[in-house]
C-alpha cells in the first residue's frame, strides 16, 4: 500500500481538507467529522482497492483502512493534507456539536441518566410490587396487605427502599451530571444532597405546609428564600451541577497548589449553594406552578383538544421533574368530589412510553439494550417511566416522540370519556383501582387503545426507518476488544492479541502442517461449515452485522443488504447458515489466518487464494468465549472438514443470541464472480459458495 497515495485519494474523495472539521483514527478506521456529508464521493471510496469500507456513525464519517496502515495514512493526511488532528474523544465532541441544541440536550441528559438507570429501574419495579400489595380492589374488596397483615411490614420496607432512588434523585443526578460536565463528582453529589436535606420541607409537602402557615424562610441579603427541598427533581439539579462545574473550573484556573486544594471546593460550594436556593430553585418552582395552572385551564376550557395537548406534554414534563407538583392540583379536585383528570392522562402517557420501550425490547439485537429496555418497559407500564424515557426512548428519540403522539390520542380519549380518578396511585396498568367506578371500563378501553397504537407504531418504525438507528445504538462507543476484532478480521494482519481466555485455554498448540491435496490450489469452492438451513445474506436479521461494528458481528456491509446505509459491499459476498447441530468445520483446504480469542470468528485462506470469514452467531463476542471450544490456532493448516470450534448451540441461544452464522468471501473484489447455492437445508461438506477466478492478464505487446 502506498500510504501517501491512499491519503491523497481519501482526501479528494471526502471533499478536501476544507470539508474536514476534525480528524482522528482508531485501530482500523479514519474518523472524520465532515462539514458537508454531501461532498463525499462515495463511488470513489467504494472502488478504492485500499479502502475496506465506509460507514457513518456517531456523527463521524468512518473509513476502514486496516490495522497498521491506518496510522500511516492518517499521518499523511495530517502532514501532507493539512487535516486538523484531534483525539478520538475530542472528535466525538466535535461531531456532537453538529447536532442541533435540542439533540445535544437530549444526548447530554441520556448520558447523565444511563449510569443511574439500575437504581431507577429497581425502584420503579419495587414501587409496582408495593402498589400491587397495597391497592384495594385489585384482588378483592381489601388489599393484599389488608387480607394478610403479616406482609404489611414487608410491604412498608419495600416502599421505603423503592422510594429512595427517587427521593434522593438529586444526589444521583448530581454525581452523574458532575462527571458528564467534568466537575468533581463528590461536589456534585454533595450539592444534590443539600437540595434534599432533611432540614428542608419535603417538596411533596411544601404546598400543604405553606397553606398551614408553617413554611420557614431564610433571609438572605434581604431576600425571603423558602426552605423547600427538591425531591425527585431533575432540571434544578442539572442546572445547579452545570453551574458548579463552571465555577469549579474557573477556581482551578485562579488558584494553584495548596490554595487550589483548600479554596476551590469551598468557593464552589458557597457560590453554587447560593445560586441553587436563591435563583435556580425558585425559578423552576415558579415554572412548575405556571405549567400546572396552565394545564388545568387548558383541560377545563378546551375539552378533547385540551386532553390531547396534556397527553402530548405529560412525558416532556416528566423529563423536567415538574410533574411532582401535580398532586397539589389533584388532591383538591379529589377532595371536592370532582376527581382528577391528571391521573388518567398520566396513565395514558406512561403506558405509551412503556409500549414504545417494549417495542425496542422486541426488536433490539444488542444484549445490553435489550436488557435495559425490557426492565424499563415493565417499570413504565406500572407507572415509573424515568428509566424508559431517559435510558431508552430519548436515546433513540423516535420511540419517545411516537409515544408522545399516542399519549396525545389517549389523553383525547380520556377527555372525551370524561374519565376521572378518585384517588392517587400507580399511573399505569393497575391504575384502574384509583379510577371512579363508573369510569373503569372507559379507562381500560382508552389504555388498551393507547398501548396498542404505541406498540404497533413503534414496531412498524423499528422495522423500517428506525432499523438503522436501533442497530447502531452503540456504534460510536466501540470497545478496545471490538477494535481488535475488526483489526483481525479485516485484513491479514496479526490476529487480535490479549491474555488467555476461557476459550483460548482449550485451544491446542500449533499443529504440525498437514498435507493439502494437489487439487486444493485450483479448488475455489467453499463448503458448508455447519449443518442447518442456508439462507441469503439479505435474510440475516441484524442490520448491525452489516454495519461494520465487530462487537455486534463481523465488519460487513454487503451489497445484498436491503438498506442503502449499508449496501457498500464492504467485505464481500456469501451466504449464512442457521445451524441445527454439530461443530463448525473448515470449509476449505488452507490456513487459519485469524482464530479470534473468544472463538466466535475465524478467517481462513484457501490454497486457491479464496479468503473466507466465518462469524459464529450474532453479537457473540460479548459471550467472552463462553459456550465455545476452539480447536485450531492462528497459522495452522487445515483440511476441509477439520473442526474449527465446538459450540454449545443451546446455551448460546438460551443466552439470547441469534445463532445465524454468515460465511463470506472476503476478497470478492479479486474474483470474477461469487456464486451461491439456492437456500435450503444443507449438511456439512455440501457446496455452499463458489468463487470464479479472474482470467490472467494478457501480456501487452
């Protein structure tokens, strides 16, 4: 490879240095933040023999060059092409700045809430358990606790533990937000703790305390500041933590050495505390009161339209945390015998977001996303939507907005049916126990319609326009292991290195070279490596496999994939096997070029020159070698039919992974054509793919 020429061609194809805002590289790829994606000459890159593929992820245009070569090509881009070099993390930040402010805000909120999701999910599900135990009329005239007093204290304990994450949410958010904003995380947590100090009036009791004339105030420089906490609030602590980060960074620039150690935290907390309780808190509280009064007016005067608007707005209000002020409106309505309109509409919004999250769970291929979305969907359907909104729906965006639309329809139905609640409770599936008896059937009907609409609409979007975003949910956060996997499988470089794993421990020592048949040099057939059902590659139900992210499959974007985003023919043609039984064997006579440490992927070069990639299952790199027993090592010669790896197929399937195993000719471009057999049942050794060599070049006169 002439690295300087490759750099020159790449630079020209992406529109020149003026079209590159920032550039970085990883183990195999150039990562370019482009000013205008429309200037890219995609055809030139696709036809470049030294470019192994391209894709867009994380706001960066990524060009696969290969390990070893990418470093040198990047050096020429910077030195000869005048491209601005930044770190990989800085490139991500620059790429993020290209998003509009709303998208950047959503990403920031998601980054802050994802780490604290386990606490919110656990709390939400425990609240659901407590609601089931204490709700009257759910299993009879009395609640479970009423029928079985022995479990009353256990239910109380569950309620106490479940409410902790929400009551002290500012502490968790303060810690996570400080980390995201680059501040001291313990200062962030301390400020969050101050905002829910037991010396303050609990936010949920503030209205009643004020009406009773018992609310206490500070006199700060002549200002009367209410001593009210911020339990379950989000926006106040986010703003406060951002201010804390700005003040702390400024202090670090002013003070040095011991003075910095002593004075920076002190001044940061003093200034931030003043701003939190004197400015930020009161402003957000006024905002909460304004939103509450406005929604009540809208619902009262606008009827069905008001219900629809409230349904549309409820989940965004949950994002701010201002929904915590609604009980102040609901309780007087319930006490007056009118009933609350807020509770049933909140139930519609929660169920809509829960159904959206459930759709993500049903369609997600990534194991981590699937786990988070499943638990979050359950929590949301029982009335606690923060995990679903912050952890899943807002990150993907389209589930959140589809959920809003369906919540609007649900809110309109609630207003049309004039459904009212006579008590507060869990705004979700079991919320009917809080609804006026005459309205329960109408409430459940509206909920069923809302749930069905949200689930169906999200499933439809997830299988069409949302498929790519769902598959690439982690595309911009590849791990070092994924980088190593991509390096190993995209060219004949040294295989991914690392310490011994459970898989490699079972691998044999390098075997003595075997004698390959004389006919092997001319045999370009690739036989079936494992028994099962052969299918075309465009039937592989994993867009991520086609996207080039090795943690989720091989780096392949095949021209058969029915998606314009990935139809680049990155690594070649082939077929896939849905395995039924038995080990994975070599489909050619040749040499093992890559035997990945986790035993989930192999690259072989046949004696005829045909190069074959075999990826056992989808996303199986995450199993870290579990359920795989390798039988070959890199550099070993193998005969057709020799065992490459033994796989516990049942265990892999039970772990939630797709068993589909693609078999691809990675040097397709060097062949005249690649022919595949018809889909159907195949046995080990059956012909699967045949590569036809290009005719030799005729000597020129």
